[in-house]
């Protein structure tokens, strides 16, 4: 696992940081228009949804039921 960086108050890998930047760009989100708390919550929310998606795909691909 790669080194983690703090991005808007949330630790993530450089790959996650690039994916988040792409997400922001595609959605037209201007981080400078948000407060620090809003930025942190946006990053946390995005990271949670990404983690849930990855877990969902992994479970489906291994045919494991929970």
C-alpha cells in the first residue's frame, strides 16, 4: 500500500487523491467555495462511497454472500 497524504483533512493514497480530483472535475465542484468542514465531509463521503463500491464489486466477483 502506498504512502498516505492528508487531503482536506482526510488521509488517502495518491491514487485516491487523483480519483477524487477527477470526481471533482467531472462534477464541477469548486473546493474554494466550501468551508473547511464542508470540504472534509465531501472527501469523507466520496471515500466512503468509493470503498463501498469496491467492496461490492469484490463480493460479487468472488460470489461471497454476507
